[in-house]
C-alpha cells in the first residue's frame, strides 16, 4: 500500500517532550554580540546531545535573484565571520560570485532553537582554504579533488572512476592543493536567535550591526 503522506504528517509533532527540552531564554542577560551568544548556544546544544549541530542551510540567490538552498558544514565562527567551504565553480559558488550575499539557518531541535544569520560573503585567501582543507580528513580532500561539483554527471561509473583516482591522489599527496576549493566567510549584518516556547510565546532576539557594535530587538513570534 502506498504511504499516506498526510496521515504520516498528522502523526508527527515538533518538540516532543521525550526528545526536546525548551529552556527559558533571558534576553535581558544576552551578551552584546551575536558571536558570543552563538558560541554559548552552540556549546549548549552540543552538551544537550544535538546530532550534527554544525550542519546548516546555506541560502544564496542567482543572477535573477531567485533563491536556492542546501546544507553545508560550518567550519568556524569568529570575528571574521561564519565560514564554510565549497567549490567556486559549483552552483552556490557561482551564485556567490555574482551576488555575494547569503543567509544561514541552524535548527537544533533538542533545545527548540533556531539561529538565522544574514550578511555579505567573501572568499578567504586561497592559503586559508587550502590550510582548512588539509586539516580535514583524506575523504574531504578526495571529495574536493573529485571536483566538478554541480555539473551534470554522465553515469555513476564515471563518478566511481574519478573518485577512486581522487582517493589515491589524496593518500599519495596529502598536501596537494585544490584551486577551486574556497573558504567563504559570511560577515553578519543580522543574526536572529529563536527559542521555542511550550505556550507558543517563542522568544526571538535579533541583533543588527550598528555603526558601533550591535543593536538588539525582540520580534513577535
Ligand atoms: C550533511 C551535509 C553536509 C554537507 N557539507 C557540504 C560542505 O561543507 N560543502 C559543500 O560544498 N557541500 C556540502 N554538502 C553538499 C551540499 O548540500 C550540496 O549538495 C553541494 O554543495 C552542491 O550544492 P550547489 O549545487 O548548490 O552548489 C553537504 C551535504 C550534506 C547533506
């Protein structure tokens, strides 16, 4: 029998008390910068057992302004921005080359939290991208060496052959560079922290970059 999608949807819920704890969010006590709060919340969700908290949605737009979104890994967050890495020639790489703006979204269900980050994106110096890549696994280097991300693939066999060669090269030359591999840094203009609430009085705190420092404001849920 075919799966009834709508029946399945009706059977599901968010913030099941068996898996989710909704902590209070005292916005008055929030730090003055979003980076500090992001770091606090990140540590809290890791401690609460959130799986893959460092995966995030990355939204970009094409030349016509049409959006697209996909998951990437967070490589770091510091004064220079939120960073992630990819191929410059991929769809997202082409989007970022023509429109250097992006939005990130993290969802951490164990604590009912969402964080949204918007801002301008720039490519880090190539040496930083290569350093970041070489600090990762052989598999990460092999995947980067395989390349051609987002091009149309002729067959699964073609990928298997290219990937095999890339794994062998990654093992043989662990310091080899991958020129298209790019480390992107998103400089936040706006960061929103959302804390889910049982009574649906969700708390939303938005930081906006000001001439000096950040302004903070609450948003209706
Ligand atoms: C959990 C997870 C992590 C991923 N991490 C990355 C990443 O860090 N960099 C990347 O280029 N693609 C990553 N991908 C693949 C992207 O989601 C996407 O398929 C790919 O980058 C091509 O996107 P594009 O065609 O929009 O450029 C990841 C996918 C998943 C599911």
